[in-house]
């Protein structure tokens, strides 16, 4: 399931970029900067996760990290709206 989710996310991201290119609204500098940051961050994150999994053998850390990130997103979006209001 995780592989399918990553594949769908990748395809959706690529299609969204093509839509922005088509309508002429893509900010190329932001795309290059954030794309580079994303590639480096993903590489570092995967290396750290693989090292942790090899050391501990506990797969549950993936679910814990995902839960933390999603909870942070759910809390930060409304909080950002309230702060701006």
C-alpha cells in the first residue's frame, strides 16, 4: 500500500506541475529551489530511516513519524488561519 500511495502522489505531483506549466503560472525559481530541497531531504530521511531500522528492527517508527506529521498538519492549518485573522 505504501508503494502505491507514493506512486499516486508522484503522478499527481507531476500532473500538477504540467498544469502550472501549461497555464504559465509556474514559478521556475521556486520549483528549482524546493525541488532540490525535497530531493536532498528525501535522500537524508531515507538514509536515516534505513539506519534506524537496521539498528532497531522496529518498523513502527514509520507509523509514529507519519502520525506526528499528519497531526502537526491538522493542527497548524487552522492555527495559521486563526493567527492571520
